[in-house]
């Protein structure tokens, strides 16, 4: 199945930059994951990103794992995400997104974590004081089509779909940096306090969650895991 193997991308603090992520997705390991999706019935038309996930909260800036201690943090219903934040000392609470804004407003939870493309457009800053650019998980966004439908298209239409998808993915990758900067500028204007943990501080987070890598290795297999990590730049 495709889903378990794609879990390798779900490792915490694994991609140092989006450029490293794109290089891996476009390389042999990324294309192996694409073939897994196609075997599951999805035609992959290109891979780009949802972005790095960051933490907002109403308690304090998060610069080290100790800063997360006791914070009630909304997370996705994802076993890896839940375990990572427990290991970092937070109190992770799985919650459907439509409930999050009111839960923050009513102080049922202290914070949440998401890419900037969610945090700014959905106005999370209205109910949060601090944004910490931790980049703890990286989200891949795939453009897919039902493979039997794609395979049934005439060749000229397949080529048109492929060309449009390539152009769309290339455009998105080029505009991401400017888009994220506009979100950060907007968040600053909105009054949220923004902090960027240093490389040394981020290493403290990574060191805390090393056991999660062993969990993911068991799911995706040691061969894929080793090739995935070997394809990344040395930190």
C-alpha cells in the first residue's frame, strides 16, 4: 500500500530546507513513492508542498522543548504527531479543524500547529499571542488524478494534463518563499510575536524525538528508511 511508505515524509525535523525536500521528492526515493501511489490507483501529476508546520500558542514563545511543557496543543489525529508532541512535553489534543478557533477563543486549548498558509489566511492570529517558527513537520502536497480515468484519456489529453500540472507545480514552488514572507509580514502587522529558534535550539527538539524514527522505520521498512535519510543533506 502507498500510505505506509509515504509515512517516511512524516518524520519530524527531517528536512533542513524546502529545497532539500524538493530534491528528494524529484529524485529516486520520491519517484518510488510516486509509483506506490500509482499502484494504489492514483496518477501522480506532481509534488509540491503544504509547507513547514509551526507552533502558535497563548502561553509563551517556544524556543526549546522545555517551553512546550504542559501546553495544551491541538494536533492532527496522527499517531506520529501525537507521540512527537508528548515526547516534547506538550499535552497534544487531537481535534477537528472546524473546532479549533472556538477552542482557542474559549481557552480549551492553548495553541495549535500548522503551516503559515493556514495560520494567516484563517486568522489564527486573532486568538493567539505567539508564533514560533519551529518547522517541526513538512507537508507534501500532491496533484493526483484517478489513474483509470487518466489512463482512459486520449494521448493528446494526457499530454495536456501533464503539461498543465508541471506548469502549476513549478509556479507554486517558485512563489512559495514570497507567499510565506507575505504571511509573516501580515502576522507581524496583526501583532503576533514571532520567534525563530536557533539551529542549536532546533537540535534540542530533534534529539528528543529520535525514537520516533525507529517507529517509522518499522512501518516503512529499513531499506526505504535508510535510502530516504541517505538522500538528505548532512545536517
